[in-house]
């Protein structure tokens, strides 16, 4: 504590010297000062806060001032509250626990290999004697307060129920957030009604996914790649946050690696594919095809653009039987394309329809595709066409790892 000042604070500010009189009695440490001395003391304290005239801690300071009659304690002065540091930083990576269905095991392992902040977790997929699923989430108590994701594959109606059971269970385990990665939205081609009585199953699945329970962090996130119909993004309710990604950046990176990357032209098999992808590929020359009906046949024709002498890459979101792609390949070859390749995000190929695209050992674009790029959104197809010409797999592992950090 600082000692009393030897001179009166009042004298320091030009006050008159008091007349001689009887010696004052010893001053009490808590004597009431005169108003003028109090004012001077407060000013002195404010000018010397934190110096020799003030002592205190981070929370308060007791200031001692001197006057003519002795010393007194001024009211404590509160220091500003310390603002705690926020943990983490803007854009910091979050640690994610990734669960997966059996079909997606290989893709899940690739996702984890791309990012050290993603940890692979397991689920026991068993069935009871009657065929219904017997499921178990391993170490469920350890995922509390964590960011959790599930990599799904709705490849057939028979596997949807068991995966939905897991999808509905995970958010209820007191997790911080939940993300469902569904690379391929399977009912996307059933989005409209043409006749009374048609059922738009795309809307049905969207309603089911919109009712995923919320986690402690709020609504669940849903990541889908290249959904078939653009209006389907509005089928989802407000209880889920859909995030629509695309596989086109993978294609663009692959095209840059080709020896003839400066001779690429993009072809769209119909107006729907053009509307969906042209903005992402607008720096390439383009050819747009369409289907016209001649009698009982539907024939593909070139609507605009010139493929002559170019390596033409047909781009669409998915392929099933492949009939349209094959007709598009033929018409491009007839109009002088030097090479014809194809890309689809989702290679479905029911009933082994991928066999139609195997080369016939002939030369030129009329004898088959030079390349057929697909992603691994449909793992059963990947297993069937792996290491078979002209197929090449572009993995979604990188885009999925990035989406999990959103």
C-alpha cells in the first residue's frame, strides 16, 4: 500500500494555506476528508491508476490517497472483464466419425485416407432368422458430442430399410452433428406424374430423408451428387439441410491430363443434360443432341455444334440401359468426330447393360468409346466394370472428404 502524501492535494491545486491553530489529533485511517480533498484525491488516483498510488488485482483495485489530515481508502475501481479466447479458428477442420454400409466400405476407407480429421467407425450388419436386420453400432457411448457421418448406398429397395434404421438411430446418440452422404439418389428418375395414378417415388424418398431426427447441433445435413432432376432439391423439408455436389470437377481434372486436352468438345445427349451441366463446362466447345420420333423409333440427332475432327466427350448424370449414349456415339462418329468418349456420374447399368460398351476391337469412334468415365457412387457397378475397357473410375473420395468439412 502506498504511503500518505507529504503535501496536501488541495495545496497542489492552489488552495490557501490554513491558519495556524491547535495541533490536530492523530488522523484516523478512515477519517472523512473534506470535499475538496476528496475531489483532488480522486483526480490523483485516476492519473496514477496502476502506478505507485494504486494497488490491486485483475478484478479490482483499492486506491489510497493522501490529504491534509491523513490517508483514506477510495472506492475500489473495477478492472475491465477479461474476454476469454475462443477455441479453434475460423475454417478449422472438424473431426468426423464416419460410419458406412457394407457396400461403401472401400469408398469409406478412401475417404479416411484423404483426410486425417476423419475416423472410420464400424457397424455390425447381421440379420435375424426371419430376414429382418439385426444391427449394432459399436462403441456407441464414445460418439457422444462428436461430429458423425454415414456413407449410404440405396442400391436396391432391400437394403434401404436397414440403412434407414441406422440413419435414424445415430442422431439420437447425443452427437454434435449428423451428415448423411448419399452419393446417388436412386429414385431421381421417378420425379413426375404423366398419368393419373403414377407415384413419384422421388418425392417419397425425399420425405423419408426429411424426417431424419435432429441432433444436438440441429438439423441433419444430406450430401447428394448430381441429382437427376433439378427441381428435386425442393422436395426436401425444412428439417434437413441438403447439399448438392457434382462430379464434374473430377471429369475436368481428368480431361486436363489427356494428350489431346486442347481438342476436347463436350456433347450433351439431350436438353436436360445441357441445362444441368453447361455452366460448369462452358469453356469447352459444345454439341447438343436431341431425340426425335420417327414412326415408332426415337432417333438421336445433332441439334447444334460441330464435332468434326474433335475428341467429343458425351456428358450426362446417369446411365441405365445405355441406349441413348450408344445412339449419340453413332451420330457423332457419322459427323466426323475423331474420338468419342463418355462421362456419367452414376453408372447404374441394370442387367449387366455395361457389356454393350465393351469395344469390338475395331478402330475409330464408330467401333466404341475411347474412354467411359464413371464415379464410384454405385459400388456394385464399380466391382463389375473395374479393369475393363473402356471404363475408368473417378473416385468421389476427395469431394466427400471436403463436403464433410462444410
